[in-house]
C-alpha cells in the first residue's frame, strides 16, 4: 500500500493540480487546498453546486509563483497573479458569473466544506470501480468528479470505508496518522462532466444501486447516512500536523 497521488484544489470549485508532496497546515488539511474561494455579496462561498460554469472553465495554478491560468469556453485565456491581482480577478469572475464576487484567501485551513476536518481520501481501485458503472467514463473523469486529496494505491475497492464507524482503525501515510471521520455524502457535482458541466442522466440512481451491490463486508452501514456517499473524510491529530506527505509514502493500517 502506498500514497499514489496527491491532488489539491487551490481555488474552491475549480480544477485541481497534482503535486509530488504537500505539507499538513496547522488547521489539519493539506497546503494549497481550497486556499482561495469566491464569495457572493451575502458572504456565501460559491462553487460548482450553484453553477456549472466552474466545470466549463479549464484552470491551472502554479503554487510557487501564484499564477492562475484560466481557459474560457470561448477559447480565451486569462492570467492572474495571486494574491497580488486578487481585485482584478474578482472583477473578472464577477462579470463572468454575473454576480458581485470577492476572492478570499485562507492559508491556515483553506475553505474546505468541513472546516475542522482533514484531507479527503479514496483508493485508485474505488475510482476504477465507479468509472466502470458508467458507459464511457474514464478513471480520470471519476477522479475529477469526486475531487479527493489523497489517493491510495495497492488496496481493494472501497478500502477507505473500513475507517468509518465505531471501533474502526486508523492508518498512517509516511508516519502521518489519519483518523476516519465519515464517508463523504455527495452533491450534484459528481454527476456533471468535469469538462463541459453536462449532467449525466440517472447518475445518482445508478450510483446508489451499484454502491449497495458492491459494499464490502468491512463497511459499517450504520455509519453511512445513505448510499450516495463515497470517499473518506479524515482528521489528522494536531501532533501529526506540520509534517509532509509525499507520493510513494508507505501506508500502514493501525488497529
């Protein structure tokens, strides 16, 4: 078992980037993940749950320089240096989304949905299994739809499910301890094509049916709110923060 991929999402709702290593920040999540987010005039975070425009934009981000590259649906390209050009980026996003938006930054914990939780975890085998449920879906498409931070290789499908529920074990990645908190209840985002935003018919219905059919024996079903859930939401104890995760790190289950 090893850490196969690390993917972070520098701007909440936009594309992720793969990194070879990442630090655990003081808040318990990984560096650069959801470090920036767009907020509306009421102070609510705006992401792919509100509009498919996020999927229609293709973005890249360089953590070293802060350069954000955006390719728009009409074939145009925009470049912003963050955080220096944050106000310029706000004006551009506001015009594109047709709402008054501000771009905020949080380097301590990022703007993750669960503010006191840590990295999201899934296995490569789970992504393969989920992709196989839908005609034409690739593993990379499943990866971009589900948007996990940490991907574990060398384990069976839905290995991550064994870390939820009372009495479940923990695991370590390169000596960094991960405690399982809950399975991630999914929203509308996974059913949308990550390139076009087009919704896949019957995604939710088929996902729930296949999830029920393929639940491993180690799953504590009482720990699931429902079957439209996959991917582990973890928590990293304070004693293990300010450490570094690296692709290739050994994974060990702690009973």
